[in-house]
C-alpha cells in the first residue's frame, strides 16, 4: 500500500488521445508533413515531446510548435473524457488518505481546463504541469513535498513515465489505457503493469489495511490579517474602502526540522502580510472569490509556499457575523 501516488494525466486519467492526434496533425500540417493515423501516432509518439517534434519537424522552433499546438487545442472540436475506473480510483485514494499529485507535460492552461471540465482537479494535493522532462523534474517534486521514495509510486501510460519513476528510485506502474501498448511499455520494465486503474485498486485493496495516516505537513498561519480595500458588486459599495479579515495557512518548501534557523529557508510572514494587503489595495475588486484566489496565488508564486489556503471574511450582511470564502492553491 502506497502513501503517495504521482499520476500522469493523458492516457492515465484523461482520455485525450483523439484530441492530441487532432492537435498534432494540425502542427504537422503547418510544416507540410502528412497527417498521422491513430495507429501511426501511437506507434511513434514519445516523450519528452520536444524530442518527438525535433525528429518530425527539425526545422521548427519549439516556441512556434507550442504556439501551433495551443491554437489547435483551443479550436479543437474533440472532447476529452475520464478514463474508465479513474474517478473511482481517486475516490479510493481519498478514502485511504493517500496523497495524490499530478506530473504531466501538458500545458498548464490546457490541463486546468480539462481537469475542471472533468471535475478531477480537487483530488490532487498539488499539480505539476508543463513539465517537459519528467526524468529530470521528478526529483524536484519528491523534494518539494517531502515524499519518501519507499512509500511512493508513479502511475503512467508511457515509457517516459516509467523511466522517470526508476530515475527517482520509486515504483513505476504502467496502465494500458493510453498512448503505449503493453509491448512498448515493457521496454521500460515497469514494476507492475495493469490493464486499468480498477485492477490496481483491487490489488491495493487485497494488500492489507490502509497505511497509517501521513503526518500533516509543517504549516505557517497568519490569523486575523486586517485588510482595507475597495470591494463589492455595486459600484457604490466599491466607492469607499471596507474592512476584510484574512486567515492564511502556508506550507513552506522546507520542513521546520530542516531549516536550522536559516531565515531564507522559511517564509517571511511579515513581508507576506504586507504584500497581501498591498495586493488587495492595488485595484477595486468585484468578487470576494476573485480576491481570495489572487491572494492565495501570491503566497505560492511570490513567496515560494508549496500550498496556500486563504480564508477571506467580509462583514456586509445583517444578522451574520461575516460572509467568507476559502481558496487553496
């Protein structure tokens, strides 16, 4: 029984093979290359994807390829679907307290759109998307989330996923629901190959009782941060500043035990508090939800928190102590 699972996205949880083929053929057409059939694409596609396109279109710049690919995704008519058994498996992981993460090469915006459309985004503790080379990046992921390799596995449908797992010294589990068939996957010697995630769930259920709960990550809390800013749906409400109160929870990249009194290894919560106040005051905001997401994102992007939760209270309705929203990034 694993305590931590890393998931590839395409072909593992999301069936987007038809969409990816449509986008790939659009890219190839921009360089006068013939379109591929589904079978041809599955036979030759490989990750990292820059290597694949360097072989198919050596004259193309990567930035141009990504521009064409993004355009194709945005204008595609093909819909993505959840791979059978995937959502049930994620529910199983949630019920057992297994920490789940995404590691995918997919463009972050495209991933976010698909994950929200399919209703799967909230199953993951953290999303690592837009990763061009998983074999190089997987070390960063394990270190960032303090994952013990002995308790961790990577589930994917392609050779590159299994190779990345073995590079990091973790279990590599191949699923036959995506881009590589069994023969292709076998080249990378997965530790386990299953036809689908339902089969993996059955194996894990038979493996014994659930593991002990993983200790909560070390967190920093800023409680009762008072913010004066202009916010509200009606223009007259935004005419004058009003008082909000924020509660902020942060997970630093380093554990408390590893900081060794080094300020640079933690989060400067005084500087962060001032930054959040200034950010809220930069411009009037209509929705409390929008401001909450903006503040939570700033904690991660501007101060290096691995995760951040912001709970924002507004004192506007009569007969209530407050109205609040909460966002985790």
